[in-house]
């Protein structure tokens, strides 16, 4: 059985090794994209001087809209940290945000995800920069599925039949060949579980059949595939007469925020948009664990509450899938070892190729008798 698994491990690895290296390497970078952004642009994320009271939203948002070129604020994210800027998502564009000093009303920076280096890294990670998101997406998905079998077979082959300390250590003084052998086997064994979790969660973005299967396993209702989706309805409105949007009462955004702040003194951040808000608590287990609230646009009074623990199963499944995939479930520590093991995963095909080609190069020729 071990001989079969060893051959399976080798011949599955050879065709997808390069793709696995790319996916793991880009994934390791994406784990710390927020931290990298903050280190590179501190003036965007932090105010120059924190004061006692920020400008109320009914005054602040019009000040921000006046500084924007043909764009407007769609929502605002307010952190519990008074030294952090407000993050305002803009109405036009894909993931375009304005960072605002809440004490002066000045925009400290505009971030457009599609113009950032992390967008390129993300497209490489998810669909190998394939603009059509077809062959690249499925190539990554199939390679990830094969990677699951590679990890399991490799761990079984490595697993010692008897406790042997040498199987758990990297030998640095026994030659180059042994070093690469240990770098592949020992590091692969240590990283196996984390890489397996990342691979199994990553396939949720690649295959609908896999995604629906995971929903069923956890008892969540499988979402119905929408024909046309929201894009169809928007397209239908394009040819008709444009209706003027009613003016937004930002004072009620402020009222809703004040109410939710008093309800949730341990909040990490509160995001407010017209008619609804979400609260992420410091005590939340996952990074996307948020409680949702609806408020009356005319009065700012909270009229509906949907706590995360009471939300539908698909929301919880997606929350845990994302959290486990990016390693954001135990603060900075889980992100560190997720990044380290992802880098390890990127190195495994390289050390594996070395072992494979060295063995073939040094394989003795059979002399005819």
C-alpha cells in the first residue's frame, strides 16, 4: 500500500507542482495584505491627531462627497480605535474606498482594489490571471483537488511505523541530497494539516458541486442559482427613465451608530449604510462574524436585529470557510503560521522536483548480461 501511495504521490505532483507553488506563494502574501497596506501607507489608515469628538456624520459625509470627483459615499466603517481613520466605501467602482480623518474631514487616501498590486496577486491566486475566469479558475481548482490527495498520500508515506526522532528533524550536516529530502518530507508533514484546511476551503470558490456538498454536510440550505442575478435587473433599468434618488439623511446614520455603540461597547467596528448597519465585536471568533441591524431611514430607530448566531446556515458556513482559508481565527498568531505553512507549501514542489530529478540522474543503468 505504501509503495502504491508513494507512486501516486509522485506522479500526481509532477504535473501540478508549479501551479501549487504559485497558489501557495500568492496565498501567503494575501494573508497579510491588510498589515502590508498599513505599514506601507500609515497616513491613510491613521489620523495625525486624535481629538475628543469626531465630526458628526451629517456634517462629515457631505464634506467628503464635496472632495470626491463624481462619486459619493455608500457606507462608512467606524473603528473603536479613535486613532484609526473612517473607511468610506464609494458608490461607483469595485471596492473603492476613501479614508477620512474624522476630526478634520480631510480625505487621507483613496484605495482602488483593482489598481493595487494585491489585485494582481489575487487574480494569480484564484484563476492564474485568466481574464475570462474559466480555464484558469478550473485549473487552480483541479490542481487544488489533486493537492489534497498529494498531501494525504505524502503524510501516510512519511508516517513512521516506529517512533524515530530522525523522521521529525531536518539533517543539515548529511549532505545536500539528505537536506532536500528532509526539507520535503519533514516540513511537508508539519504543514500538512494547515495546507489541507486551506485546500479544502479554497475549493469552495472553484466548484459549485463541491460548494453545494459542503452546504449539505453542515445542514445549510443550498442557495438557488439565479439566472441573470442582480445584473439583469440593473440592465433592464438602464433604458428607462432615471429616477432621482431621495436625499439621504446622514443624521439618522449618526443616530443609528450612537445607538449601536451604546448597545455594543466592546465593538471592533460598526459599518453603517442607508437603512442598515453591521457590528463586529472584539469577542467575535471569526473575522466576518457580524451582527446585522436595520434602522428606520426617517427616524434612525433600530427596527430589526439579526445576530450572527441566529443567521442562516450558508452565512455561517461561508464565514468559517473564509476565516479558515485566510488563517484569521486566532489573531496574528494564526495568520503567522498560516503564512509560514503556505510558504512551506510553495517550497514542497521545488524540493520534490529536486528529489525526483536527482534520483533519475543517479539511477544506475542496467547492464545487459
